[in-house]
């Protein structure tokens, strides 16, 4: 069976378990034989993932919902609660509620296997902090994430297969033996290959460049920060459960002793996880200190 027919057969399969990375590797061989750098780059990006500054195809850019976990005074909690767009700062709202999916097809397939109902794309801690007191009154946001439905991921993989099938069929119409061409032989005119690529791979959709939105702030151990840690530790002494009090106090001490932003962020994440696990006990004690701690995040 010719390379083009192998590609067509795999791309036309309706079985969702079809090994898309293997199909793309066959496309990489075809790209080399056709001598088309744009097709080869597209295949490489789908196999390895898109780098930060690459232009994403439109099928990898889509709107999403955001959910989060919240805690408030009195030990009140809200888990997996939806966050409306109006709660996000206007300048980053569009970015937050848009998913620019850069991982490889193998990673996307793994997400589907591990999360049959969809996947979560966690937001960084500082971004999550934007939602405190803006979604549910008197409640701080512990963590937030973009919700990616399973059918969205399935659709992306299906679009890629369809694009490959259309491309292979059009190339075969030009030269059925194009996949078997020898080195330094141009089986299809480069102008025609580029036309087919632009029509069936790029399509008419707009490409959206990925953009990194980072908000950074140095976490300096100023006198103000030292006071926050001291007051938080004093407040934790009121927790009756000694085992919880000991573990959480240790996490606070690790935050206070952090020598760099990366280390502080790691210990803060541990502290937030403990707070979420014991919200009924720690909510009233720790929640008042969350805004000040969030300001220390890198």
C-alpha cells in the first residue's frame, strides 16, 4: 500500500482510538518527500506542541468557562463554582475566558483518557486571587481553572484527522505516487502543494498568536510581611485540633522562611491546599489573611 493510501486509511478511520501521533509521523515523511516546509512545520507542531510565540490554528483557540473553589468566614465553602466573566479584570477578561491549547496531540489524547468528562487548565495563583470578593461576597478564591469539555478535545483531534485526509486526497489527485518519490525529485509542483496546504490545512480560519499574560511582583520579606505571618501564626494557636494546627503552622513557617519567589509560591500552594482540605476548621481563622498573602505571590 502506498504512503498516501496508508495516510488516507488511518485519517478516514472513525475509531477515536486511532493513533494520531503515528499518522502524523507518516505525514512528516510525506512532507519531506513533497519538500514543503510549511506542511512539515505544521506536522511538527502537532506532534511536539506549539511553542509560546507560534501562531495557533483557529481550531486550537476557543471560549471556555472558569470554575473555582472558594472559602469564607465561618468555615463556609463553595467547590467547583462557576465564575462569571464580569468578575475578571477587564484588561485580561478576553484572555482568561479563551483557551489557547498548545500541547501535542499525544497530550490532548492523554487528557481525554485521564479525564473522560473534560480537563482542567489551572490558572496561576495571582490570577485566581482576582476573583476574591468579586464572585461570592465575603469569599476568597483558593484556586481557579479553565474548564475544557471533552467534546472540545475530541473535536480538535477530529479536525486534524480531517485536514490530513483532505490534504492526502488532493495530493494523490495530482500524483498517486507522490509518497514514494525519490530524494531530490519533486513529485508535485511546489506551487500546487502550497495551494493544497493553504486550502485544506490552514483553511479560511484566522490564526491567533499565542500571548503570555504574566503579572509579576517581588515577594520581599518586608516588615509588613513579617507582621502578617506573626499574626497568622497567633491566630492558628486558637485552632483546637492539634494535628491540623501543627501541620498548617509548619506550612506558614515555610512560607515565612522562603528565600526566593519560586520557593514561596510552592509553600503558599501547600498552605492553600491544607486550607481547602480543612476549610470547616481553618476558614474563619485563615481567610482574613489571604488577601495579604496573595500580595506576596511572585
